[in-house]
């Protein structure tokens, strides 16, 4: 459950905290002049028409620095002021706001963990290169008919230093999307709403395209299918009568979020090196894992946010298999483990035949889902045995738990080990 604060300086926000509960978001409406404890919030929503007031409220309640939570502005302004992570124009639906909160919180977690993991990797002798992203300008894909507003959008983005590629059919659109990365996609839904919805839904089912923001170009005025659009993965709705300044601001706000996500993921990936990972399995080494886990636990105590852990043991397979085949299966399992986790999660080798998945800002429920996924994949995967006609399965056991109080990393792993021993005994 995400915890957010709603600050309605205008007093006319139609959304109520109860509207967000279905999306697992606990919202509290707070006074504009009462400072909050930002380190215990997942996001702050400011609803204000006066941009000076909005900026002051953001600074008062969110604080400053890299650990400040995402701040989303809801306003009728044509362009947002600096200092906000998200910007929404009225009217705002519950599903739209929930999507933006969840997306920005996930980005915040990725960036926070990337900073922490880079610092831990440096202690263990690896200076992660944080300057991998090229300085090329953002690129946006426009999909659909070239209506009268096409050139206006093209001009607005070009003037803002953003490139735009046009795809006038869904076939060419997916060709482009699979050939190169885009920072945002604009779908023309003025005349072909269902086609735009189909493309957006397909992007959300694709792991590589899942986080690419989608804007829907719609007729001006109240868009009657707004709730359906946001439920299908649309990030924002762009009316066709929007000014050039508004077009550029709304598109670039989302494009910048995509670039930040890509940069954080690059940092996380580049923390993997000879000095930080096991040479054979490619998993993080035990000492680095414990140091990173302890850092997350220290933060969790201050912010009252959870840290999850999945501990995995590997026993001897039931079928007889030679050491070379078994070693190869373990390497494949380690690769599977890495791909079953999010970019910000931490797959590690704790001891011979003991593996861990450290899950930042994840509670017991989320850790249990990860453990079940790992166990299910291991259970249904057959590895090549000594005889090609007789593959074998690895004997894998998993337990999931959440850190408790001021528990140290060593104490958490010891508690997980006891639970794992109990689970293995019960399985006999």
C-alpha cells in the first residue's frame, strides 16, 4: 500500500482519498500550512492554480535533496513550473492519478537504489560508469493519421529540441518501436480511438515497451473515454487544441521521466563487474550483498518502509547427474533468477547453493509473490542430464520474509535460514 498526501490549495479537487483505495493507495488530505514528514510518504499531490504557491507548497512539504518523494502538480496552468516530478491538467480521474503515482514512485525507488548500489560497489572496488547515456535529443513517435494538428505537434516538439518520427499505420509503428527506443509515443485517437487503444494495450503487454509513456491525441473538450484510456495504459490525454507550449511541456515531462528511468537502469546494470559479482554465476558476492542489505535496512527504519528478502536453497537433484551438468544447470538457474527480478532488485550468492533476492521497498506480500514465481519456474524447468533422454530438475526451496524493526542484515538472513530449514524439513 502506497501512502500519499493530498494538498488541495484550491479547495476544488473532485478526487477523494477513498477513490484511490482500489489502486492500493492510502491517501490523506492534509492542511497546506502543516509541514509533513516526507521520508514516510511515497508521493505528495499538490493541487494549486497559483504557480508560486504551488512551488512553495512543494518545498515546504517535500523538502529538498535526492531523497525527497515524488511531487505531482494538478493545475490548469499551460506549463508547469520547475520542481515537480509530474504534472496533470484538470479534470483528473482516479485511475490516471493512480497510474502516475505508481510510475513515479517506481522511478524514485530505481534512482534511490541506483545511488545506493553504486556507492556500495565503489566500496568494493568498482567505480560504476554513470555517463553511459548519449546526449542525443529526446525522440517521440507519432502514430496515426496526419491530421491538421500533426504539423503543429511536429513544430512544437522541434522548437523544444525534440525529434519526432511519424508512423501512419500500426504496422510501421511497431516496426519503429522494435527497431529503436523512443522517449514517448503520441497516438492519434481523433478518428480511430479503438486502434489507439489497441496499440497502447499491446505496448503495456510488452516488457521492453511497458514503461514508454503514451499520450493520446483527442478532440478538444471533455474526452468521454478518458477512464478507459488510462485503464489501457495511456499516460496522458492531449487535446488537439492545446497550445504549442502545452504540447511541448506535456510530452517532454513524460519523455524526461522515461530517460531518467533508462539512466537509473543503466547505473544498476553497470554495478555488475568482476569485483562485485561471482565469476561463474554472475550473482552479486556475499559481502556486497550484506552491505547493500544493511544500507536498505537502515533506511527502512527511518522511513518505516519495508525491505523484502527471498532466500533460496538448492539441494541435490533427485536424479543422478554428473558435476559438469549440475554446474551448468546452476549457471542457468542464476541467469533465470536475474531475469525474474526487477532492475532495482538484488540477486546474490550468499553461500554455496544459497541464493538471495533482496527486494528494496517491498513488503512480505510482494516478497511472497517473487518467491512463488522463482519456485514455479524452477519446478517446471528441465535441465540437460548426462543422458539427453533423461533431463533433471533442480531441488529448489524458497522462503519470503520482510525485515522486522531494527533487524540487522545478518539477523534477517539468519531468520530466513531458519525458515528455509523448516520448509525443507516439511517437504521431506
